[in-house]
């Protein structure tokens, strides 16, 4: 194989290698985010269990009851309902999205490795249609990575909603955006 062909082959292989590196960097950040979200789910679950245990211990002890026991129990019941039916399902939804994104990143890496294999076969066999296959496989890998980035962007948006759910407060900027969208020129002109 002449030195020109070797240089050309190395040049062809560099694009998938750069993509694999980019996917790996993205994957490391996603795994850290995935693990922190897992830990948050465990913390919420632990809080639910502790709220249930305190309810059981209060029901089993028949000692002097405070005057505001009904309001305390109602507050705990409300908090428990919020954790079980609002926050925890929202966190699980985000966890599932990150799980899917990690699968897509792994698939993109696999596709780029396959592309390097197709490049090697195309160079050694000199079959014309393999060069088109090289480009096609590379673009498929880019498309898979793009889908993962779109999902991560969606998950990022929902993470902001999780914070609002957990703190029971709405973001002032979100309220302003909502107000501005309600008072858009089309809506304002019709009033």
C-alpha cells in the first residue's frame, strides 16, 4: 500500500475517532447526571419511608396528643401525597429519559466503530459503493447522537420543573414568560 493511501486512510478514520471522543466526553457527563438523579430518587424515597414511619409511630403511641395534631397530620399527608404522586414520578420520568439518552450515545459510539471498520474494508478492497456506505454509516451515527442531544435538552427543561415541584414555588422568570405569551400582539389586538 503506497504512503499516499495510508495517509488518506488515516484521514478517513479521524472523523469517526473524533466522534467517538465527543460521545465519550458527553457520556461521562451524562453518567454523572444519571447517578445524581438516581441518588435524588433514593433520597425522596427515604423521605417517603420516614414520613410513613413517623405516622405509624404516632398512631401506635397513645400518649398525650398535641392540640394541633390534626393540622400536623394533614400537613404530613399533603407532603407525602406530593412526594409520591408528583415529585417521584417526575424524577422517574427524567431518569428514564437519561437512560434512553445513554443508550443512544452508546449506539452512536458503536456506529462510529462500525464506520471505522467499513472504512478499513473500503480501503483494502477498492469497492466503489463502500465509500458511499462509509458516509452513510457516519451520518447515521451523527443522527443518533443528535437524537440523544435533543432528548438531553428536553430533560434539562424538565429538571427546572422538578426544582419548582420540590420547592413548591414557581420561578419568577417562568411566570413572566407565561404572562408575556398570554399578552402577545395577537391576543392583545383581539381585546
